[in-house]
């Protein structure tokens, strides 16, 4: 087992001094993306977690350059589905399903939105809150089964709903520093529990991880263009950046710039200048990428 403290180096020792001083023309956005992001760095099969870290540590590889086995390939057309499209009652699904690869931001909130997710989902990006809920769902089910071996394993839990999804990859993009609450459980242990349980339940999805937290990488990429977001980048923006690393064409449906609450954990309402997003900054960035042809902003789908 790799010493877990290694993860605390993420975002600290993997950035050589002076490496990102020069401002790059915005027209070079895709080329910069390819240098910082890639499937073999950011979508590593969690089954190879220990092996990947041990090899990179043995070879003295910078964490930001550490690579491992990945289920993600190269695709001609990709759709990034923001939370606005999730709430559009399926109106976007016809257009979304025409893409070769569909990326959705986190698991759906409730049963109403599982219909959309089952139509086509190749990659689901999850945050720590969902990771924690999945882990808790496994623990609760195991306790219930231990008390009653005949207990219904198809109860309406987050884990049982996961079996209904048609997603091929579930990607955790956060850090692996110790969980700050409860007994201080490490996030790699959560991923390990989820990964083992998916195999035991014959869930065909692959759980992946990023050696370096995606928010750190996103900030570093944007700094190359002298772009600084005051708050962490949203799930939709990070998904777009990832898609640009392995997709020839990227379309974004239902981004979060309408001012409605599309935050998947629904902690608090989403406003234009709240503590969670700097929506105007992200909107401007996405529009610039659209204007120069790097992505297509397709917004919210109208009734057919």
C-alpha cells in the first residue's frame, strides 16, 4: 500500500518554479489543454491506484505527469451535459444522443432525472459529496444485509440506482487528502470500497481517479492565459476542459449561467455572485471558447 501522505503533495510539489510565468495567446487554448490534461493522467482506472502511485514514486515522476491505465479513448464528438439540461425534462436528449461520447456532471438528484441519464451516459463526473454518499450507501446496505440476509438489495438507495445507469465511467476528480469529518476516513478507502462493491454487484462502470485534483489543474491552465477565477471552477467548466483533451468537437448543453439553482448538492441557491461560482467569469470564458470554435454553446433545449 502506498503511503497516503503522498497525496498531500498534490498541487504543491508538482509545479516547477517559473514554469507558468509566460502568458499564452488565447488562440492556443487547445494546445495548452493537451499539455496539462489527458485520459491517462485524469481518468486512471482505480483498480491500478496503488500500482500507479508506486510506479510514479519509484520513477520520481511529478504527480502532474503521472499516468496509468485508462478506459477513455479519443472521440470525434462529445456532449457535456450541464445541470440545466438535466432539468430540461429531456428536451435535450435527442440532440445529446447523436454525439459519440456523453459527459454528465454528477449523478442525478432523484428518480425523475434517471430517465435522461439512462438514454446515453458514457462518463459521469462525481464530487466528494457523491463519493461520500456512495460509500455510506454501501455501509448501510451491508449492515442491513448482515442483520437480515434476505433483505432486499434493490432498495431505493444511491448505490442501487447506480446499477440502473448506462454510464461506462465514473470519474472522481477531487483530492485524496483525509476526510475531515467523523473518524477521518481517507478518500482512497472510500473509492476502494465503491470500486470493490461495483465489481461484486457486476456494475459495468469503471471508477477512475485523477492523480492531481482537477480544480488545481484548471486554475493552472487558466493562469496560462492570465485568467483568474475568484472561486473554484464549476463542474461544467471542468468537464469542458477535460472534454477538450480527448474530443475533436465539444458541445455544452444547459450551462449554469441562468441564475437558477442547478448545483447538484443543492446546498444553497445559486446566484451570479455567490460563494460557489463566479458565473459571469465562466460565462465569458465559455463564450470566448465558443467564438473561436473550440466548443459549441448550445444552452437550453426548446420544446420540439
